């Protein structure tokens, strides 16, 4: 089975390196095909491993040593267990589809080859992230996906906004990574190892304070990667990247790494439930917070991005409250329908010649039926309507919140569900139905190439049926992570389900009703509340004003005023002082013989005078 | 009775006169005179002390100083004449080519 | 009543006079020969003089152990031996510089060589005696000869330099006489070892007298050693005299002066009068620092080297202040290395000397003259650069080892402050040495005519430079033997 | 193999002397050959190196001045081995990438002499000779910066020289005082480092001596506030000068800390641990901020060097195997990465004769290979895992975490700020549209430049993925040094701190 493991891991790397050879050349179709094939190989191996793990249990290999210094030893070790194999399957599945999709999507791009190289590199990093058997290995993947995300967001580097967004994403992640590093150091100095097994075995023995600190630091890392408040702004800006990237990285896989981390470190977090609750609270807050921003946004991709944020919030609620398998389940289902949604959005963008404003679309159903259906399916799944995948996972999270007695969280999630349903269908309505606004701009949309649509079908299918695997999934995953039992009476449970379904349906209904009639009036956009939301609570502006600008000003100040005018100046002034004292001393050398003789005599006399004073004192 | 102290005071006075002369004079010739006064002041002291101790070396020293003073004058005057021939002046202030 | 004097010829130990006698006879003979034979070539004169110096050298190293002679006024001990060796070697190395490509009037005259030998005799007298009279005679003989040698260069600046040097020298002679008088009055003796004995018996009382005598002596020797504030003649005299003589002056008179200072001051510093230590300390620090900062702003390389030699003399004074065997050894080691390095540097200046002042109205060797020399004469520039870095105390070149040993001596006697001052001063000093390197290596050349820089070069000059360069670069090889020999001699003379 | 170290030190110098006889047209090839042979020699040294022996190997001993304890004493251990290889490697790479035509003969010969001094500093075990090589290395650098630099080169060269020279003269006083102490304790003069290691220096003396050595090393590293010579030196130096300066010369300072300050003065090192760490933290943040404010590409990298060296020193003062091994590895990686970055700036400077970021923009589309290599080096510089930059940085910070977590956190902001200035640089220069017409016709890397840069890229990846052979070799010697420190420590606090720094678990 080790061969499957290594194949699953290194096929993407091979793909990336192979394609990279042609990166500087003009488009070559085979690069896309080879990359897709290799990723597909990786996917197949992942599925094989899934079956294998199911049958024979986890697989653990140590490839080689990496770092050894002092007491520290870090190997390149990989573990395929119930959690990581789920992640592997999800990642490779979505990746394969995105690769195939990209062959169509990036068809006209002159950097076609480069794109596949980056994309495969991302898959490799993600595989390392999920497969590592230690925290530092995870950190390699963690940073690796960050790098690929930077490369891919800034893929169209000639656009200022793209490269800006890439940098923003990288730097924001770095901030969180620092927190994570601190967590790693703390783990090391208390456990002496980074291996998951060792750490989890030792964790119960550690003082609670330390476990809490570790938990907080690790979660700071997770917050960055999963774009939780207050490090969330990069995700929306990351939509500058090509749409397949958004689908793969910024919806299905990378951003869920934070959730994966919390699930992975579940044994640690279960020791410190209050930290878990804090995580859950933050998650619930983000769930509503992000959804509210999605309500008014007009940018096709940003809406979906906010929705991703919101869904990540849901996952954190589950993970924070200890329902790890539910978090993982939602992670998986979300990956399916959200990437579908993004890929559909990509089709729309292509059709609209990269127009993103949904106010300028409308009535696209006529020209791109397949996409419209797929996106609608995804939206329904997102909204959590039975029997679509989202219903099963999301509903479970609400139940968990209720079960824990965290009614506040439940309420927040409940509202979030309604909002989700509304904005999803606002999008669907504005894009596919209603007035054909795009005609004004002279655009004649057409649907994507057939193979692109076919590529999406598996995702569509999974978005519909994935929910039904819930019991199997639970049984499988809880072999590793702790089980979670819900003690709500059945009646209440059904009531809750009904309520959730109800609010979701009413959200959909409201959206459909309202946008069938041309949407809200313009006057609403003038309201303070609307402006607040459409400006994302002014948070980006706040960062700009309070962090970036002061930092720039301060940096300039430090350089020009402190470094040049104080530190360097001091050095120069010392040198100048010595030099100018030389100019002064030079005056002694007047060249006049009388002066020279006087110096001699006066010097002697002064000493004589001192001598007399000194002897008198003695 | 004129004792050692008186001679030594004389030495001191002459030496001071010499020093003042060295500091104040701007004529080279006068400057040389002043240095001669310095040496002769020392001579008086040596002879007096020598007599006081009844030791000959002081007087020997004095003789050597006289001899050295004489050769100094020879060299000094030679230089002075060279300078005078070249510059037509024996003023110290004409000796200021090199400075700084 | 004065005692009748009886002289025991055997007790005179006239052999002790031999070295001085050789050169005196040589000088007289040279003058006689010159009277008889006209138009002797300078090469003949130079070589004859060198031969006499070699003879002298042979006579000097013939000695073993401390010897007194000639009414006990001569004292040939370890330090005098080393000092004489240094004096003779330096003389023999500087003299061939007379054989430059261009002809200078003074080198054609037999008088020059005779005076040169008399001067050496003077220096030898200074170092081989602990009698204040003989030291005075030696001091004056050498000085008077030196004034004349400077004046023989026959330039207006040379006369000015000679007059300045002469006048200040005369004043210093007065100070010396006064100091000797006071010592004599206090102790009734003019022999340093007897003075020391008497003073120790009297526990250095009366203090004011001893202090006054010391002050006069500091002023007198300070002139010779160019200590602040009696240093003012140095740059002017160096500038006025020819490069070989300036280089010679930077080495030989000073080593003679140091030996005298060693004999006198170390006795006094050991007296336990802290104040004297302070005076010397102040003189050392002032001399090094003032000379260094003034050197920073010089425009002429020769003047810069003059200030540099003042500063080096300041470090040497530090050795005398410290006064341990290691310090005295350091002094000699330092000075030997300094001798070779300065020999090289001044010879280079002599080589690049041009008839006219092409680069500056006043200066012969302004920094600008050396601009971009590396592109015109790479070898010359490199060697000059090595001499400069050696003077700056850059390892592993010559002066560094002396400086190292000196600082170590300071530290071992717990003069940490002094060690730091020396160290900081060498950091300041590196600027002006480096300035020449910067001009030679980093500036663009002002002219591309290499001949301008070699008008005075001759084989003998080149040989001397090569020799100096080799010693400077491979100085490390000589450190161990030098240390061994010098430590032995210094220790055996009780310093 | 017996005299391989002497050969390593003096081969380049001999070759430099013979180089005077080589004609100008062939001198570049000559330089490359010599440096390649030297590099091979250093590799042979590595092959012959017994990794299981943490002590000095290939020792050569010849008493030069026995009466004063100065010897010709060479030896190499895990700490110095890779720095030697780094020196020879970087010299070779720098010569391969050399693009200067003017006075090239003098330049190549100077570089070969510089190589001698660099190797000498790392192999010599006699402290006076160490000082000699240390100072000698200034002269070739002075010449390189001053003669081949840009407009303000004189000022930069002189400042570099005077500043570092001033710092080291105080170190000389310290060295001699240490010799005195040794003589005092044993009655023998010795300046041999292994002898000194055996000496327990009294606590008060340790403090002063630490200070004296610190000034010399700190200026060389350079540590805040003694760093201001560095931006000028880098700003004005030609590419080859910057490459060698950043890659090797700065490491002499940090090597000094490991070689001298820690094992000779363990108590003082612990006593001054926090102040030094504060300086390091300031360096990291302060230099990173200044780097962000720069408009000149080369200055960004110059200041980033200061920032990285802050982490190196922090790791050194972690007093544990993780930190010190990490800091030495970080020296190597910084050498490779900053050398490569300076070389890359040189590439673009050769083409455009400007280093201002505002003059570029959109280079990624005109020079894709250049942009790729630059990107790789940039990522190594910000410490991305699986590049060489990560290993050292991670270990250094991890090591120091044991001492003080707040300062580690603050120093860790370096990885954020490093990303900020590097990415901004990359964005300004490589991303965006090509605005300047001159940039549209720029040629991508040529064969010469590629042959210089590709080995660096390969090393960045190889050492990032498999640093273990190097780490274990270093670590063995570091552990030996730590044991020595522990044995020598006079104060209980020192022993406690060493104990704490080197054990897992326990209270904080």
C-alpha cells in the first residue's frame, strides 16, 4: 500500500515539475492533459487507500529524516488514516475535476502551461498538509499551499489588483503562521516531538495552561488559512485569481485546512473545551458576519467567497464543539457543492467576457442551461435543502450547537442558514433569470465546451447524493476521532430540522419572489446599513488606514529619520568630530618658529607649575 | 658672603631671562644669543655646585657646555648666513614657508 | 681640596671606545682623502661609509655582557647594544639612498658622509653611556651634524627646516643642561646609576627638585622624541629635508633618545611618585592622539608620515611608561619593524620624487600625486599600499607584531586604559594611511605617464625597497628570533 | 590529506600571485578554474571529514612564536566545515557570474586573496592569526567596493573599512587580555583556541572580555546600532562584492559569536543573553521596516540581511543545540540565498544600470527565467519550508523559544515583515504591466548567469529537503561545545539556564 501512498503524494509533484519544464513556452494542450491524468492517478490511489484504510486500518510510513538538531528530530512521515484519507479523496477528486475544467477554462491563456504547473504544485502541497504525520510536516504543506495560493491568485500578475491580492493573502497567512509556529515551538518544548501520536499521548499529562496556549496558537494558524475574522479580508480579494483556483483553493481545499487542523488536533482540543467553545463562537460569528456581507455584494465570485467564509464558520462551530466528524463531513460536502458553484461561476464569467457584476447579467438561463442547472443544484445544496448534501451536514451542525446548550450559537447559525439561502438564490436569480442586462453591453453568452460541463457532472452528482453517505462516513471517521452523540429528543430534533428547512426555504422563496420583480429599490442602497455591508463593515478600509498606511509611514520614518538621521548620523558625526578636531589641531602648526618655541617653553612651565603644586600638596 | 644659593638664584634669573628672550625675540641673531644665555646660566650653576661638593665633574660639564655652545654658534651662524643670503632678512617671520 | 688624578690605562678599557673611534677615524680619513683627491664619485663615498659602518658593526657585536670603560663614562649593556645595532643597520640601509637616479649636490660632497659618520658617533655615545655629560656630548654632536646635513640639501625649505630644528634644539640643550644641573645639585653626581642610588637613599626627597629636574628632562628629550608639545618641528623638518634624511630622522635619533629616556625615566617612574607616571601618561596619550588627528588633515604624504612617526613615538613612550621587560622588548621590536617599514615608505617617496612640484605648489608628495597609481605602476602602488597598511598596524605586516606585543605589555602590567587608547588611536590612524591607499587604488589617475613617477628610481633604491617590502611582509618569521634575542639583552641589562 | 587545510588557505593566494602573469583576456577563466579547484578541495575536505568526531580534525600545528604562544594552528570541526565550503562555493559562483570588464585582472586577483582570508578565518585556531585574517579580509573588500563600485563608492568603502577596523581593534585588546589571563593562570603563553577553551575566566573579566569581542563581532554581523555601514557598502559595491560580503563576510561575525563568545565566556554570554536578544529583536523588526521603505532593490536585500542576521544571533544565544545548530545552518542558507539575490540584482543592473524598483515593473513577462529564479530565492529568503531558508530559521526560533517566548514571538514577526518587503519588492519589479519602454527589450538570463544561478537554486532545494547530513555534523560539534560551556560555567544561573535550555518539558 506504501506505493499507493507515495503515488498519491508524488504524482502531483511529478505533474508540477513536468509541466514546469514547459512553463515559459506558449500553450501546449498536452501539459493540461498530462497534469489532469497525473492528478487523476493520485485520486485513484487515494480511493484505493480509502478502501484499504476501511479494511485494514491506518497506514503509517516514514520516508526519510528531514531535520535533526539538538533533541529535535523531524522526519518526513506520512500517515493515511480515516481523517487524512477523507481529505485526500476530497482534495484529489476536486482537484482532478478542476484540472480538467481548467483545460477548457484556461484555453486562451498564454500562460496555460504555467497554470497547470502551479495548480499541480498546489495539490502536492495540500497532500503533504493532510498526509503528514507530524505538525511540522503539516506546516510544510501549510506554507506550501500558501505559496501556491500566492502564485495562483497573482497568476495574472500584470493586473495590479491580482498581485496586490496575492501579497495580501500571503502576508495575512504569514501572520497566522507565526501564531502556529509559536504553537509548534510550545509543543516541542513540552513534548519533545512533533509526531501527532506523541503529542496526543503526552497532551493529557501536560498542565492545562500549556494545552490552552497550544490550542490558541494553533487556532491562530487555522484562522489565517481559513480566513476567520479578523484575518478574513484576503479571501474575498483572492477572487482576483482565475476561477478554477477560487474553486479549488479558496473554496474546497486550502481554506478548509484550518478546520482540518482543528479536527486533527481534536484530541488536544477535547482537553480544553472552553477554547473549543471560543472557536465555535468565533465560527458562529463569522457564519453570520460573512453571510451578511454576501447579501448585498454584486460581485459574482465575492458572493461565493463570502459564502465560503460563512460555511467555514459552520465547520468551526462543529469542530469547536467537539463534533469532529461532523465538521469533517461538512468540509467534504461543502467542497463538492462550493467548487461546483465556483466552476459554474467560471463558466458564467467566460460567457460574460470576465464581467463579474451580477447586476449586469440576468437571463443567462436561456443561453447556458447546463451551467444554470448545475449552479442551481449547488445553490440548493448550499442552502441546505433536503435531500441535497448540504442539508445533512449543515443541519447536523445546528443540532450540535443545540445539543451543547449553546442556544446563542444555534440562533446565529439558524439566522445564517436563512441568509445563506437568500443570497444564494439572489445570485441565481440575478444571473440566470430576470432581465437580460448583458445585452446592453453587447455580450452574446454561450455555454462552456461540453467536456467542461461533463467534468462538472460528478460534482453535481455528489452535491446531490453525498449526504446519504452520512452514516457510513460517521462510522468510518469516528474510528479515529472521538464520537459525538446527540442527546436531543427525536421530537425536538425533527422540530429543529423543520425549522431550519423552513428558514432556508423561506430565504429561497423571498429571494425568488423579490428578484422576480426586479429586486429591491435603489433607495435601499443609500441606507447606512446597506453601505456598511457593501463596504464589508469598512474593515478593509480600517486595515488600510490603521495598519498599512501607518506601517508605511512609520517605515519611512524609521528609515529616513531614525536610521539616517540618528544612527548613521551619529557614526558620521563621530568621524567628522575627529576629523575637524584635526583641523583645529592643525592650527598649532602655525609654522612660526616663535610659536613653536613658546609651545615648548609654556608646556614645560605648565608642568613645572603642576610639579610645584603637587610637591606642596605632598 | 656669597654662597651657593646666590649662585643658584643667579642661574635661575639668567635662565629665565634666556627663556623670555627665546619667547619674545623675533630676530634670529637675538634668539641665538638667548639660547647662549640659557647655556651660560647652566654653566654658572654647574661651577657653583661643583665647588660646593668639591667634585670636578660639574666643572667638566661646564667646559663641555662651553665647547658645545661654541660649535652651536658656528653651525647656527652658518645657517643664519645662508638664510640671510637667500632672503635678505634674519626675521623669524620670514621663516614661514612650511605650516599646517 | 681636589684629589690628584691618577689614570690606570688598563682600567680605561679603551676597547669600549672602539666603535666610536672607528667611525671618527673614518670620517676624518674621508675628509683627508677628499682634500687629496678631487671629484670622488658618490658611489665611492657611499660604499666607503657603509664599509666603515660595517666595521663599526663588527666592533659593536663583539661585546659580551655589561662593560664599563673610559673613566666609567661608557656603559655597554644589552640595550645599548641593541640600540647600536638598530642605529648602524638603519644607517647602512638609508645611506644607499644617496645613489638615486638624479644627482643631488649634497651627495657629491665628502663632507656629507663625514658628517653622517660623526652623527652616528654621536648617537652611539648617547646610547652607550649613563653619564649625563657624555649623553649631552653625543646629543649635541649628532644634532649639530644632523642640522648641517639637512641644510646641505640646499633648498629654501631645507634651510628653514634646519633653522627651526636648530633653534629648538638649542633650547632643548638648555633644558637638558638645566635638568642635569638640578640632578647634579641634588645628588652631586652626573652618573645616572649614582643619581639613582643617592635618590633612593634619600627616598626621593626633596620632591620638588626631582620633579623640576624631571620636567626639564622631559622637555629636553621630548624635543628629540617629538613628544607633545615639543613636536612642532617634526613635520616642518621632514618636509624640508630630503626623503632619505627624513626617514632616517624618524628612526635613528629617536631610538637613541629612547634609550636615554629608558635609562632616566624608568628609574624615576619606579620611584613611586605617581605624579611622574601621570605626566608621562598624559604625554603619551596627547602625543599619540594629537599627532593622529593632525595627520588626518594633511595633504602631503611626507608630512603625514611625519605626524605618523610622532604618533608611533608616542606609543614607544608608552613602553617606557610601562617599564617592564616585556615593554622594553616591545619597544625595540616595534622600532625594528618600524625601521623597515618606514625605510620602505620613505624610499618610495624618494623614488617618486620629481624635479618640479607638478601636483602642488608647495608639496612634493601631495596625496593627489598618487591618484590611480595602481593603474600606472601596479607594483609600486601595491608595495606602497603594503607599507601603509603595515604602518597602520594591519596584521600580519611588520608593525602589527610590535604593536601587538606592546599592547600585550600594557595589558600584562594592568595598563588596560593605555592599551585601549593605543588601540583606538590605531583605529584613527588607519584613516590617513588608508587615504593614500584610497588615492592609489580607488581614484582615477591624473596622468598616465609612468615616467613621471620614476625619475629618481635607481637599482639601489629598488633593492632597498624590495628588501624593506620582504621584511615587512614576512615579518612574522623574524618575530620569534627578535623576541628571544632582545628579551635576553634587555633582561640582562636589568630593564 | 595531512596538509589539506594549509592548502585550502594558501592555494588561492598562490594562485592570485601567479595570476599576475596571466593575460587579461584569460583571467576570468583562470579565476573560475582556481576557485573551482578550491571548491573541490573543500569538498574533499568534507569527504575526509569524520562526522562522528565532534572535535577538531585535520589539525596542523607549527609553533611560530613559541615564546609568546602564537602558533600556526589549523583545524576544522562541524561548526567551521560548512562555512569553509560556503566560502569556496560562493567565491566560485561569484566568479562565474562576474560581468565586470574594467580592470578585471586586478579584480580576479583581489577576489582570490579575499578567498584566502575568508577560508583562513574559518580554519584558523590560533586567535592572533584569526585576528590577522579577520583584518586582512578588509583590504580586498575595500578595493573591490572602492574601485568597482558605483558613484558614492569611496565613502562606502572607507566607511566599511574604518567601521569594521575600529570595532576589531577593541577585540584585539580583548584577545591580548585573554592571553594575559591564560598566562596568569597557567604560566604559559598561548593563543590557541583549544587551550583557551580549557580556561575558566573569572566572571568580572568575562563581562569585559565579552564586551570587547562583542563590539568586534557586532559591527561585522552587523548588529543594530552598528549596522549603518552595510547599506552603503552593499549599495555601492559591485555585484561580486555584495555577493561575497553578504554571503561570507557577515558570517565571520556570527561565527565569532559561536566560536569565541559562547565557549570562552559562558557566564557572560548568559548574563548578556537578554540584552543581546533585545538587540536581535530590534534588528529583525527595525531592519525589516527599513527594508520595506526602500526604493532601491539592492538596499532592500541589504537591510533584509541585517534582519536575517538578527535571527542568526538570536539562535546562537539560544544556548541549546537546536538554536545554535540552526543559527549556523541559517548562516549557510543566508549565504546562499542573499548571495543569489545580490547576484540577481546584479543581473538586472547590468542590463538597465539602475536598481530602482520604480524603473522596473512587469519583468516577469519579459524575463521569465529571471523572475522564476528570483521568486525561488525570494521564497527561500522568507523561509518557506522545503527551501533552505526555513530549516535554520525554524531551528533558531525554536531554540530561542526555550529562553524567552515573547522575544521569539517578536523576532518571529520577521517572517511576516520579511514577506511584506520581499513581496512588495517582487510586486513592484516583476508584476504589473511593462511601463518603461527600455524594459520591453530586456534579454532573459544568459548562459553565464544561468550557470552561476542554477547551482544556487539546486542547493536551495536540496538543502531545504535534506539538510540532515549537514545538521548532524554541525550538531555534534555544537553539543560538544555546550558540554564544555556547562563544565566551565562558574555561576549557578548559567548552569541552570544551560540545563533548562537543553531539556524538554519542565516549568517555564
